[in-house]
C-alpha cells in the first residue's frame, strides 16, 4: 500500500531517512517531488530497481529514463563516460541551468544497466531544483532514476495525490511537497558529435540518369580516441587537480569545476590554497590542451529532443558564454519542430466574442480557411507522428517524451480550434471525419477564457483563467504549471458524467514563443494529434465543422 509523508519530515526525521535508505537499497520505489512533475524513483545503478519502474508504469523498455543527481560531480562519478571536452560542455550547461529542468544526454558508463539507456549507450541526467528531491538522492547515496510517476502514456502528476491515485496499491513511499512549481517535464538535450567534414566519405547517389556524391553525416557513438585513454584519465585528472590517490574520485570532479572556470572564462580561483598554491596556473594548461584535443577531433553539436522551460535561445546563450564553445551549434530534433507549423495559425491568441465571431490579436479571422487548417493538421502529424504507436513502442528512443500518444487521459481527447463560420464546413468535414461528435457530450478544458461565453454548449466546462494575469509570459507560466492539473480534473469529470470526449482549446496557444510551444507539445500529444474545429454563427450555438 502506498504511503504519503510530508517531504519536510525527511529533513528532520532520522528514522524516516533510515527507512528511505533501506527502501531504495531493497530496490523499492519512491514518489519524488521535483520542480517539473512528480517522479517514480529508484536506484539508477540497479537493474532490478529499474525493472520495477518499467513494470509499475507499464512503460516499454524502449523509452529511456532520466537519472537525478545532487551535484554534477555525482553525474561524472557514477553516470557519464565522457572525455574532458564533453565534461567541460556539460559543466558549462550545468553552470547556467542546474539545479533546474534541463536533462543532458551523453555517453553512459559501460557498467550501467542497459535498461536505463534503452540500450542506446547514452544516459540522461539532471539536478532537480527541489530540496526534497536533493535530500532523497543524498540519503539514498545513488542517482535516482525517475520518470513521471504515472502509468505509461497517462497524464503527468503534479501533486502527491496524483501519484497516490496512480499507485495506491503499490509498495511505494511518496513524499509530498505540494504542487510542482513548473508543471511540465524538463527540457532534454543531447551532446552529439560527428566526424569532421574532411573525414567523411561521400556516398554515391543515382537517380534520373544522373549520379552525384553527397556527404552523409553519421553520429559518432563510440569515441575510439577516448576509449584508448580513459583508463588513464583519472590519473591525469588527479595530477592536474592535485587530489591525492587517498581521496575519492568525487573530490577530483569537485576540484575540476574550479579549473573549468579558469580555462573556460578566465576566472581565477579565489582561495588559491585549495588549489595547492600555484597549482591552478600550472594545471590549467595541460587540461586546456586536452580539452582542445577532443574539441578538434569532432564536429560537436547540441540537439534538443524535448521542449521544456529552458529554450533553444537560452541554451545558445549559455554555450556561447565560453570562447571554447562559441562554435557549438544548437538545433532541434525534427520531431519537435513546431515553428513553421505554428505560423499557419496566423495569430497570437483569441477568444470567441459576444457577437459570435472570432476575435484575436493578429489576423485570426475569416482569412484562416479550411485548406490552411487541413495543412496545419497534416504538418503537425508529420512533425510528431512519423511512426505508428506500435512502431514507436519497439523503437529505442534516445530521449523520453517522444511518442505521439503521451500525457493522455483515459477518455478520447481532441484539440479544439476556432474557425469563422464562412463556408468552411464542406472542406473541413471532408478533411476532418473525426468531428462527428456532440459538443454537448464533451468536457471542455478551456485555456485563457476562449470559450467562456459559450460554456453552455458543453457537458462540463473548466477553465485555466487569465483573469488578473496580464503579460504573455505570466500567462504561459500559469498554463505550464496548471495544464496537467486541470487535465486530470477534466478526465475525472468526463468519467463521472460519461462524456464522449475531452476537448482542449488551443485558441490562446497560437504563437511561436518557445515556452508556448513547450506547452503545445504536451497538449498535442495528450490529444494524439487529433484536432477539431468549431464555428460560431451570428446566432445560435457553436457548431463543429
């Protein structure tokens, strides 16, 4: 039977701390609060513990799990298998974003259970910005692997009560720390590398009677140079940091952070005695030489695999802060590129006014015709729905959160978009056969009061209201924090009143702001990419097109 404890009790109650440690050592699981969502946590280093996570969630082993650490030195010591340039890059990212909602994928240590990495050989790691989560990791003395604490593909939990509802009959300890501050999962990126352009062999391509040569990029997943040197790496790091063999590797990685500051930004260590007097000046050069050696071996890039609070622009700014990383390109994984699609919305948001027409900032009006909407549906499906659900479940993913069906209620769910009632019906009906449901038999989750004046058209109406929230930034934070919470409420209402479906208004999510797109990503997956369109006649009720 699941048990809930106040998270603050863990900071003060020694008996509870001992119980937690024994619980983790026995490969049992915990409900762990974080700033993003609650996690279902277990020992990252134990295959049995990891299998318990997959089994309890009904999660396919093709979907990797993020490990949580209390400090970057723990990540280097227990999880990552990376050369010093990659260490420096990860340190730079952690300097700006940890503790916080950024997960960094890099090569995993060979001794880690393959199930942690979905057999890819790469692991995702982050340091949560939550005191209770950090204490859980410290007490456990191991990294904590923790996907969201819900059944696979169900709505992510943002309170301890959600976790209890999901796993009431399971043997887990849940630590309550209130509602999650951010409310959606972390941004996930991967440090990727390719052979330098001159080292790549061109492929000969033939077609239409012509032959040409094209350079095909292939990610380097095994660093042969590092594999030759890695056995001697710790000896080198001890030499440059001045840490004797009597000290732990963790102390080496902790001291390494100071040297990274020096070579990356020219910062001097304030307390030179900690670095052995003149050691920093005599050590930074061999370390810099080694960093540059690996930097120059490959074409490094950073690829974002899942959107979250931290944006591409913020990551680019962090990377460019060091002269050593200024040429590192940051890009988005193809399956999450919404920017061009979102432009088709042609507006920044809106509501359905008293006169029955669509009112919006920008140009969301009758000019948004059925063919454009059909193109939107097609583009979105291509962006996220490259594989069928069956194909996706057997394909080993490098990052969590990439399946088209994700964050979903148990009741059929659709996105609801607005359209002017000006002759679009035949086009949309032809393009959108799933629209044959009754609005009056659906629960509407409205966002930003879009359908507030028409709530009587729906079986039940709930609203993430913008009342008193004036700026777009604050509105985005509000939706980000509360979307999963309200979606669970919509699910409960739909079950209680036997609704045909749940509708989620997207009228106020029509802009290309990256944080807004992070929310849209979750909403789109919650509805499995299915979009309905509603028209508002001058007189009468809303009508599905």
